[in-house]
C-alpha cells in the first residue's frame, strides 16, 4: 500500500480498512459504493474520495484486483472450468470476465492457465503468496484507457516477470544445468 496521507483521520482510516477487509473476505459479492459507505459510516462521495486517497485506487478497481487475483490463483491451482472460476469470483458473465481479465492481465484466462501449468515444473517451491504478489494486476490505469492505448498500439500490457534467484546453500551457488 502507499503511504497514508496525513490529511486523513485515523478513525476514518480504520473504517475504510473495515470496508476493504469486507471486500477481501467476500470479493465474489457485489460491493457498490453505497454498501461500502454504509460499512464505513460515511457518505458515498466522501467514502469514494477517502478510499482512493488512502489506497491509491477507487473501490471498484480494488475489487477488480481482488477478483482477478483469485481467478488467477484458481486457474493456476485447480482444474475447474473457466466458466466456474468466473462465477466463483463474482462475475455474472463469462464474456465480461474474459474481456476484463484480458484487459487487466494482457492474456486470456486459458493462456494464463497454460502458462502457469508449464511454469509449475520450474517454480514448485515458490510460496503462493509470492506468486500472487508477482501476478497482481496493475489497476492504476483505467481499463478504457488501456483499450485506447491498445487500439493505437501504445504500451501493450505485459505480464509481470518473476525473477528467479539461484538457490544458495552455504557459500556455494547452485545453478541449474541447461538441457
């Protein structure tokens, strides 16, 4: 998370965290600003402004991030059909899920699953929390802005690259042999 702005009241920040925690716990549910504002005991406009100031993204984009993270983990770790993953992560339509997933990650869900399975042989010992952080989508740019850039061939979305460090035991470095 970003540094907390000095202009925010600690009591308001606690209430914003309460709303954020509710979204994290049930990201598959609908979380309109009205519902989140009630959880935070703030007006809708004040909640939306304060959330973006505190966390760097609007509440809806934050929710999209969580849904895409969960979908990516399910694609990587289960054999569930993509349509079932879409429904479990809160999407009402497979088409909307696929479009937004592709807009955010730069790949369609099937390609992400194939890439994750192919890479699973090489990164079996990497903890899931590290994989989730490496695959976390960047939602600071609006989806419509990304589409506009793609139409003009500017700054196409690139998946994050996971850097693998050689394993160290004592003072020797063990390197994988090619082949």
